C-alpha cells in the first residue's frame, strides 16, 4: 500500500474539524491488523479453492446448505470463528469508537467478528450479523458465546433440541430487516463525511451510501490497499 499523500491527509483533517456526523463503512480490511484473513468479511481460508466436500465456500456457507446439511455449514462456520479466536479489536476499531466522544458516529460494517462492538461503538449496523450471537431455528432460545470451543457440532438447542445457528447472513439469505431499517434511518439524517475502510464495496448496500454521498457533494474518504469502484 502506498504512503498517504500529505495533502490528502490535510484535507481529511480539515473536513473532520468541520464535521458533526460521520459514517464509517468497514469491511474485512479493517480487521486485518487484528490478525484476521480478508475474504468477504472474514475468510481468506478458501480463496478460489473448493472445500473438502468439493463445494465452493459460498455453497458450504449458504442458507440452503444449512437446511440440507447443517454439519457442513457448521464445519466452516467453526473454522471462521476459530480464525477470530483470541484476536482483539485493533487501533482502527478503537479510534472510530473514541470519536463518539466528540462527534455523532455511525458504523456500517460487513464484518461478523464483533470487533466494533467490543471496541465500544454504540451506533452500529452489523449488516451481516455477529458470529458470536446464536439462536434456535425453532424456539426463542438465544445466547451470545465467547467462542465455539464448548459447542457440539452442529449445535442443538438445550430447550427443544432443534438446530442452533449463528445470527449471521449466509450466502443466499436476505439481510436482516432491523439492520436495513436502522441504516436507512441514519442515511435519512445525513452525514458530513463518509469513510470507506477495508472493503471492496461489491455489495450495493455498501457502495450505495458512498456513491450517494459523493453525488450530493459530501466528502468521502476511501482507505484501501487498492482502488475500488467507489
């Protein structure tokens, strides 16, 4: 990654001093300094490779696979969670959280690692969920776990014995309505400055706020090792 241009940095500082409301849009790249791989919000484990069962990782981690063969989906969910285990929020997560003491801050993240929450971000849209939040697919059982080390695979509900799953968006599933509503409410209020950090912005709901802000004349800042379409 190239060194930041001093002129660009000075402009960002100037915009920050004028801003009152900030939007941070983050992807896997922001968690790289915590030691996490960077595949679609967490992964890197199977870039352009097939699983042991000869599925693409997208198929293995799909809602339809969870229904038809939960053991396969949970096998790779477990591997993803294990890659997070022991990792901590890094300075990027912490700085964003600290800005709440001075400005109105909203964080829209693709990541399911929970690091923004752990760092203290309060106005948080976890659009893909959090891998540590589990719930029963049949009854009202729900729990937040530190990790999956004590879980049987695939886990079953202690109340009704149905399948338990993480509160994350698997491939082929729709985004949670409460997260979308929260995001739209924040976008309707407007922002003075929008940051896009560590995301390739391939999803329209991630790229959209950046593009809309730019068209409206709102300053936008992209922090990535390579240029993206936004």
